[in-house]
C-alpha cells in the first residue's frame, strides 16, 4: 500500500512532478505571450521606440552626448 507504482510514496512523487510541470507550463505560456507581444510590435505598425530600445540593448548604442554604462550581471547570483 505504501510502495509500488500505486502506493502512497509513488503518489506524492507523481504529484510533485505534476506540480512542477504545471509551473513549467505557466512559465512557458507567459514567455509565449511576451514573445507574441514583441512580435506584434515589430510587424503590425513599426514601433520606433521599441526598435530603439532593442538597438540600445543589443548594440550598446547611444545618442550623441549620452554616456553608456555597461552593467554586468553577477553570474553567481541566484
């Protein structure tokens, strides 16, 4: 009753896996919504402000007279 494929221990293990899968599904769904939003900004009406943000982040590009600061993320931080 406590062990085996249908036992109580197996039930709790499967429940933990199920909860983790639900969390992963929600995270992935949120990422899809975010990417769909970014995609819509790029293809429907070109949002120049959004493109400017992308250029600044990707190429470290700034306007004349601006000072660009590079902030490195601490890879060991969790």
